[in-house]
């Protein structure tokens, strides 16, 4: 695995961690940790997709990161 693979792996692992914690009722989808895990994970996975120039996942992860960022701003208010 190269550096781009590792970056993508870490991003996806963070998103999956947020999902697993949510479905196991350890955190809710409105918890700050859930929002941050999704934002950081999606941003990291998007960055890896940019490095790979793979547009479907650039769009998917970019939108995921953007929605998570909006939710984070809403959470702060």
C-alpha cells in the first residue's frame, strides 16, 4: 500500500467507526464525536480520492464532508 491508500484507509476507517458507534448506541448521530469523525473521515477520504483523481468519490466524500461541516457549525450555535 502506498501513502494515498493509507490516507484513504484512515478516512474510511473514521467514517466506519462513527457508524459502528452510532448503531451500537454508544453515541448518537447528534453527538459531537459522531459529527467530527464523519467530517474528518470524509475530508481525509476526499483528499485521497483527489490524489487518485477519482471523481465519483471526490464528489461523494466532498458532499459528505460539507454536510458534516454544516452540521458542526449548527452544533456550535
